[in-house]
C-alpha cells in the first residue's frame, strides 16, 4: 500500500509534482494522536535527532566544564548554513575543549548560501570541515569525548565511548531497538539507525516533557530546548525553516530537519512529539507538513503562513506556483483535537 | 491509482527513499512500446523540450544568417551549468545578432558549480542573466526574433511573434492541444504547457526520425541532434547526465533533462522517443530511469553503469548508498523488444 499524497506543488493552475509520506503525532505516554501512512516502517532520522545526540554533551559534564553558551548548545543540535557566526561558534567550542577543527571527522562542505561561498572565495579560502552543516554537532562530540576522558580520535566510529553514548541516547529516547541491519552511515560519517516514525515522535514527546526520563536527562532536554529557543539562528541560519519557525514560536516548539525529507518537532505545551518522513526525500514537502501541524496543534493564526504555503518563484521573482497541503493531510489535521 | 515506484535510494542495507513516476516509450507512428504509470496525465515538460523550442532558430533563418556553430546550436537547447564556455558562447550568439545580455528576459542565476561561483566572486562579479541555465535558449530566442524582423523586446511573452512560433513548434511536435488551463510560467519567465507523456515521447520519436515533419523541420531536427552530439558539453556541462551520456553515445541518443523530474530522449537508430516524469520532481530519479532505458534500448553493456546506479557518498566520499531501479521499472524494461 502506498503512503498518501501529503503535499502538492502547483504551477499556474496545474499540480506539477506530488509528495507522498507518513506522519506520526504521539504523546509522552506513547499514545498516537495522528497517524498517516506507514508509521511503523523504520526510517533513518538523519539530522532530525541531533538534539538526542547532544545529550551526552550534558551527561558527560562537558557543557558545564567548558561553560557552553546557549549559542554553542544550539549549534551542537544544528544543521547550519556555514555562515560566519556558525563557523566561529564551532571553532570556539573546539577551542574550549583545547582542540581545533583538525579533530573533526565530518568531511568538507561548502557553505549553503551564495553570499558565504563568495566571501570564502574572495578570501582565497576553501570550504572545510568547519563549514560542514554538522560541524556544530561534531564539535559537541569532541567536547563530550574530552570530558569523558577519551581520546577524540575515531569519535565518529562504533566502539568509541563517545559514539556508543550517542547511539545509546538515541536508542533510549526513541525506545526503538537499533538493529545492525537497520544501520547506515550518515553524510557526516557517523552511524545512523532507522527507527519507526511512531518511536521518533514518542522520543520527541518525551524530549518536550521529560516524561519517563532520568532527572539529569530531563534537565538536559529542557536546557537544549531553551538554548535553541534563545538562539534559533544557530540551529540552521538565514532563511531556513527551523530558524524562521523558532524565531516566531520561541519555546513553544522545538523543530528539526533531517536529510531525505525527515522532520521532527517537540511541543511542550501540548506534550506532543511529531515525526514526518517524505517518501522521496524532499525537504520542501517535509517543511510544509511540519508547518501545517505546528499551526494546527498550537492554534496559530497566520503566523506560519509563508511556511505553510511557500511560493514557487521564477528567477525574475515572479510568483508562478505554490507548495500546499494535499487533501489527505488537510483532512487528517482537521480531525486533530484542538487542545 | 498511484504511479509505480521506479527508483529506490538505499543507505546501508535499507531503502531510505522511493521515487514514483511514469514512463512512455513511443515510436514515430505513435505506437507505445512501454507505458508505466499514468502516461496520459498532462505534465509540464519544462526544459526537456528546449530542442523543439530551438526549431524557430532554423525556421526563421537565424541559424544560417548568423552562421551559428554546433556549439551555439547545442547551447540553444541547453540547461547549462553557467561555466565559462557556456557564458562566452551565449554572449557570442547575442553579439552575432547585434545584441547583448541586456536583451535577456530570464532572471539572474548563480553558476551551478562551486568552482564557477568562486571564480566570479574572485573577479568581484555577480551572477547575471547570462549565467542563467537557460541563457543559451534565450540567446537563441533573441537571434530568431531578430531574424524574423521583430523587436526582441518582450520575446518571452505570449503574443510576441517569436514566442508564438516557439509555442507552435512545441505544439506541432507533440501534437498535444495546448490548452490555456494547462499553461504555467517556467523558471526562466516563458510560458510552458503541460502535455501527456505519450505526446512528449511521440514528439521525440519524430524528432529522432523526421517522420511526419516538413522537410525543412526534419532537416533542422537532424542538425540539432548532430550539433549536440558534436558538442555535448554545451548542452549541460561538467559532470552532468546529459553531457556524460551523450559523450558516450554520440549521435545514438539525444537526451534532455527538464525541471521537476522530467527527462526526454530521442533514439534515431530505434526510431523511438522516451518521456519520463518523476511524481515528486526529483532529477536524480529521472536520470536513473533514463539511463536504464538507454542501456536496454541501445543494447549497451556497462557503458552507462555509473549513471544507472549512481553512488550516494558522504562528505568524506565514502560510499554509503546507491540509487537503483526498483522492481516495476526493471520488469518493464525486461519486457522491451531488443531491436
């Protein structure tokens, strides 16, 4: 059976493209409020679980020992644009742990935005590992490894105490068994395990509420949520969905994108977690689904309108089409309890 | 009913993402050899019909009058990377018609490749209309307008004699009625009409063979195919599917990508046209489908293997997954007649 069409892409009066996918909205006790499509199929969460992967930063004592700021904590959970502030903040995290970007195991990646690419080129500099969208997460890994008393070398590999702690954090937050046959390698060269959307959403409901978490972990989750709400630029960057939505919503929502069409969110006031996977891997569709869910579950007006229905524009900036929720998504959202 | 899954994206041993779509392979008499999914649904062909849109360049007399070279004709059919040779060639076409890039109606766009972006930045230059991936097509439009004796101003709009000739060329090649409610605006600010895949494939079968075309048009089609086969770099650029496949196949195949997951091909020796649309708009999937069809229909060995099964790599260039044909596509291709 195929997943429903969740998002349509229009041009003129015609639907040009269609995105199918699955959505789970789950509370902290594991009850499913909304389920669309196959929510039991294991999917790679990719960068959508960076907040879980940042928990060892607290549980190792690194955050306290190195006096990490809100901006640095937010960057540890980020998929950032490689803008100047992101890069400087990642460097400062490494310096706090007495290390530098030579320690990073993620590969080099150009900054996301044209302006930042051009700035590097004008400086005769090349994009490096520090510009990788995951460099903040990796800088956090290095900090945590050092705080654990481990040599950071090989921190991205199975068997290294840091990576085992990271894998354990994701496993215990989602409650999903991390089977070897569901393991792949992420774009930044760390292991990633496929987990069902229901488990992913349940993990974010617990991240939102602290329900069922050890007190120290619940405190770490709250600290991460507060840090990202205070520094939403650091978790993504200029123009990005995560940054724009959290600039508008503050502590009301923690949201995070993952590669290949994954999105997650934690809504403390509703005690809910959200997990979205677009079948074909399209970020543009996962964003529309997430914006519509946030608007409905938080009882918003048109605050997120630009994210719920992004315009397709020509290179001359003419408005030529739209992304919009398809009927299956609209109907499912209309059936949600309002509070 | 949903279109079949045509392409899978793997990571480790897991299928991470899935692309659905439709495929039509049609001969010059309009007989369908292969049909997968809904091939009657009108889809925007986008840049996949640039070769049809280049026909007025010949029918206006512009190609002869301005002595257009193979490289210039190939660029007129291109979605190029904005590399230095592409930009210089577009400028030369405009100069041949006594115009310059100020005439171009397409919007500015950065070059595709990091190296070309960096080169511009080091020159303190900004990306312009000439770097737009459609600038060769637009330069061809300007040449044709001038040859028609029309003021090029507004050449991208309905009602301008050049654009009416372009629209008529697409309509007569595909044989599809171009209804007003199926009209949208392309990314480069020209009208685009949605047409069924069967019509699109039939148009490329006629483009491959000349069947049913006026002698002058059949000659123009042959000239375009020869020009692109001689200058495959000009139709796309470094590393691109269209360029790589035609570098390998020469005159045996004319292939062309279009935005939102469209691909077309013309196979003269088989007398066939191919049209592909991926539901979700993903180019990566349309390329795999096209490579598999080319390999089967031309009886190739492993010449296109790297395009049929592209590797997914981490930022450290580790091989972490693959794109591959899904079972519905493999089965349909296995059922094709071999010659």
